[in-house]
């Protein structure tokens, strides 16, 4: 009986140590809020609430000439009217730049801007989003902050 009691006490001590160690460890949950800073490589946008604004333009941006002529600039809305429509899914409107191209596909002139309905889908880990507007290729962003 004494040996069984000693074994039981050792078992309880191991459980207590195990549980206290486990309670000290943290489990990192994914950030599934759309709010944050997102980069697609050539531009960076910052999403807050129901809008995302342009916060950085890199020299490799395809539409750098549109920046140079003042058509777009830092602080302009890139996505507006963002609203959650499901788990990790939002809808909104994305700014579209219109342009003419030559036969080789090179942009020859910028002709205007408009808004297009878009769907934003976040990865389960909260680190990437894909923005898709009808008639346009999907664009991938990675969370910076």
C-alpha cells in the first residue's frame, strides 16, 4: 500500500508539473483581421476598417507613369467599401487604372480610372490575401504587419 501511495504521489507531482508547464506556453492564433499592412511586391496598401489606401510605391510598379503624371499617389484609396461576407472573405471595390497598349502589349497611354467589384479571400493562417475583380487577374498580397 505504501508503494502504491508513493507511486500515486509521484504521478500527481508529474501531472502538476506538466499542467503548470503547459499553462505557461502560448498558442499563437492567426491574425485573421483584414486590418494591417499588405504588400504585393510593387505596391503596399494599408487596410483599416472598410478602406485600404496606397502607402508605398516601389520603382518596379507597372503603372509608375500613372504616378508620374499624377493619376495616382500615396494616400489614394485602393480598395473601398470593404465588408465581411463570410469566414475569411470580404467584398469591396478595387481601383482600376485604364490604359491603351500597342500591339506588343506595352502601355502607350493612361485613359482613366474606375472602380470594380472585388472579392478578398484570406488564407487560413492570415498571412496572405488574394484580391479578385471580375475580368482581371487575381492579385496576391502578403501581410507585412
